[in-house]
C-alpha cells in the first residue's frame, strides 16, 4: 500500500512541476505582450521606460526561445 501512495505522490509532484513550467511560460508571454502595448502607446523611449518601471515589467521575461 505504501508503494502505491508514493507512486501517487510522485505523479502529483510531476504534475505540479509541469503546471509551474506552463504558468511561467504563459506569464512570460503576457509580460512580453504588455511591454509591446506600453511601448506602442508611449510618446518616446523615456516615457515607455517610466511606464514599464511603474508597472514592474521593465525587465525582459525569459521566453525560453533560442539564444
């Protein structure tokens, strides 16, 4: 009985890791899109930087692409 429980716990751990990876990828994509919208609406680079800093999304997210 203990083996089946530990197997269930391992599966649950794996699922949480996969969910975290999917969430971080989604969050990075949303941040990137928000940065583009802010940059497009800003009057100049300095204004875009200021807005991005105010929103807490000034740093580029890691999208996991080639690099």
